[in-house]
């Protein structure tokens, strides 16, 4: 079976590809534009040893996407390519519309034309906005996301539903809740905090530290994605989270504990687009995917910190020396 993974060089995409390649019956075709939202060297590292057919294309370019479908029989699509980052979406909303909406529409068109058997879309808990119902259930109202990022993910979900209704394209929208773990994006909070605390640099904490997130370890997310590949269903939205909200102060404390260092905290005002709390109701995932998160926050932060110290700590120093030398 030929699986197309968009955003394959990213954190979740590469982790998904690694797991799929352990199975003999899958061939992986990957698309990634290696954008400079963060250092593309990290993405190159993510896929360095993967046996995949790689296209360095942008999903906004439908003509190049057509070549992928013309040159390969695509059975199923795992669409993870996205412009990410809530705060950045507030500052630069137009590119989020281009990538997250138009890019998804391009792929849906091609999935329809080439009769793909499954379309899995990587959505986000950001579609819920400041939902007052805790935990967030898939049937909750999602018409009021509070960031352009969340709004574009919601718009893409609607397009997915439309293509399911019009063309019977089987679609599963997976709403990810704050994914973390080894090889995660360096712009994400857990990575940034760990990096700065390890090197005795100041970290920025927005607000009083009481905001809460449902942090989900990468192996649990990948398990859910792979299970979604195999179920026979017309259209479904499914939360993939840990179903346990952790406040920011506790998160920082866990990183301090595992690095054996004290954080130097600068307090900033809360920023537009940040939700107060996220927490996933995962009953649907349990029922349909046999999904049961295995890695809690204490174990997950330890695994991440151990990996960071072993694999990335020295790269941070080298990177900063290079930056300084150019001034």
C-alpha cells in the first residue's frame, strides 16, 4: 500500500513515517517544503535515514502536487503539512490561510480525482478556542476559535466534510492536543524551556503560569494515526490527547527537576490567541481506535529531557556561536 505523508520532515510526520516503515506492506511517499519557520537542518535530520520517496514540494503548488499523484498510485493520505504556531498566526495570518486552507483544498481535489481510499487530516485542539466544557468533546461547538491558526484548521475540517459529502471521500480529522517528545519542533514550549534552562538562559512565561495544556506524547499520537489508517469509516472527527491538563508552572517545575537546574523566569503579559485550558475527551478514540495514552507527563518530560541532553544540548551552543560571528 502506498501512503502519502505531507509534512513528512516535520515532527509528527517523520515519527509517523518511521513507525509505518517498520511494516513490510507500506511504501511511503513524502512531501515537505522544508520551510524556514524553524531551522530546516532539524527537518533534514528527522528524515535522514528514512527509506522514502521524497518530493521537496509546497502543498500550495497544485501543479507540482499533480506530479506526485501522476507518478505514484496513492492509496491513502496522511496530511500533516501545516503552518503552525498560534502566536505567529496572529502576526502573519495570510500565509496560514494559504497553506492550511488552500493547501488542504489542493490535496482534497487530488484525492478525489485519483480516488484515494482514505484522507487523514491533522487538525488541532485550537479549533475549540476557549471552550468552557472540560474536557473538550468532538461534538462541542467550534465556531469561535481565537487564533487564525485555529480558524484555518476549522476551515480545513469543513472542507474535508464537504468532500466526504460530495464525493464520498473517506476522511478522518484528528484533533491533536499539544504534541511533544524527542525531535519536536524547537519553537515549542517544552523544547524552548528545556534548552534555555539547560544553558542557564532566561525563559519567558506568559501570564501567571496557571494556563493549562493537555500534553500528548508523540508515540501516543502516532499510535492513533496508524489506527486511523485502518478503520473503515466515512467521516469522523477524533480527539487525540492525553486527557490530563497540566498547568504551565508544573510543566516548568518538571523540566527543572529533570535537568537539575533552576529556571530564570521573565514574566510577560498573556498574548492574544492563547487559550486558558485544553483537555481532550478521548472516549471516541478509545472506542474507534483502541486508543489509550501510555506516556504521562512525568515520564514524557523525563524522556524528552534525557533525549535533549544527549542529542541537542551541544548543537544549541554551536548554533549561537555561528549567529554571533555574523554580526
